[in-house]
C-alpha cells in the first residue's frame, strides 16, 4: 500500500496523519509519532521549541527533542544545551561537532515506508545518506560537511523531507522560545502537539501509543476497573430475576434439555471453592427449581 508522493503540498499535520494510517503495520510510524508527541511535550515543559524547518515549509517539518539524532551521529541528549537569549550553544560532548543539526533517524522519516519491510533491512545500520552514497556519519559534522570517504565537498541529501519535500541542506534546526514563536503566530503549547487540528484522532492516537498522560500504574488500574465494570454488566440478575450480590454467579444445571428434565439454577459464591458433592446444604447457596416457575 504505497502512499502517494507528496509534492511540496504537505505539511506536518498531513505527515502525522500519514503516520497514523501506518501505526498498525509500521513500528517506524509508531516511533515517529511517539517522538513527535514527546518532543512537543518537552518543548512545552522547557519553554524552548526546537524544530527542523525549511524556508519553503508552511510549518515545522519535525519536532526535535531527546530522541532526535544529530548529523554527527550522536543523539540530541549528548549535546550541550546552553540556551540563552543571545546565544545557543549545542556542542556535542562525544565528538567535535559544534552545533546540533537534526538528521532523519529512520527511513520512514524520509518517506521510505516500504524499506523496513524489505528482507535483510537493518534499522541499526541504516543512515540517511548523501548523493555521494556515503552516510551523514561519513561526512564531517562541521561546515562545509565534506565527505571523509570521497571527494564530495558538502553533504547533499539523496532524500527529501517528508514534511516539505525539500532537501536536507535546505533545512535548519531552529531553537525558539515560546515568546518568539508567539510573536510570529507559530503554534505553542497544546497547539504545538501533533494533530492539534484533529482532536478526536489525536485522542485516539495518544491512547494507542500509550502516551495519553496516564502513568503505567494508572493505566493498569483503569483496565482493572474496566474489567470489573464489564463483569458486572454481564450478570447482575439471575435468569429468574433475582439480584446477584457481587461475587455471586449463576450456575445453570441441565440447561436447554426441555421436556421433563427440570432446569436448575444455582447461585454460587464465586470466591469460594464450590464443590457440590461435599457441601450442598451450605446456607449461602440458594437453590431454585426452575421448573416450578415454568409451570406458572
Ligand atoms: Zn552533533
Ligand atoms: Zn557528536
Ligand atoms: Zn557526500
Ligand atoms: Zn562521499
Ligand atoms: Zn522539510
């Protein structure tokens, strides 16, 4: 199920919707979406909005954050984050990369949805690459980002951005404060969350991804509560209309035999080990002869 190629008309919201369609079959889409939501939440909490964007893009191409990878091959978390009003310092602590520069981490981020399904594909070795056929990690992290393996003078992506259809080199990683974005009319806070324009799909998606704000413990408790509720809905009265107390259930003997065989309905205590051979006369088990009722 190949998706139509988008020619410059796409924006982030459409990209995300495309991901939502892929959630079921694609681990990559799930990851991408989770990262987008997580990075939006990080931005709201820190007040610093980090995005990847090209001048041609209508909005932010990617939300950048702790899961994002830098051109140098190291994660965002390995970079220094000194963000003052005057200067952004994002030097890498693992190599001599001077500035964090977002680079796609997965083939899905450059629209190659089919690639991970190909036999022999390995996500751990896949890297976004240059037209010289060498990966971003094989290029020097600082300008002019020349190739270490061939005479290529500067990294030129052999892929296009999923959001704006432009090349990697058309983009920049932007660090903005909430105020700076507000002044420019760019989305902030709740509006910055993926699918903000489609609240229903957003809610469902967050639920599916397990990022709807509930803790793992709360999710577990909610599930228990839900199971309990369903169990109660199942049987609140015996087939004769006698209300069942919690922990009781109805046991129908000789069901659907009809004719002369009496149908017997027994209400038993679910929590106790019910063994009729031993203890039929215990008071908490009420026995009703159903055929009595049927004769009325
Ligand atoms: Zn770096
Ligand atoms: Zn680095
Ligand atoms: Zn190159
Ligand atoms: Zn090269
Ligand atoms: Zn873009």
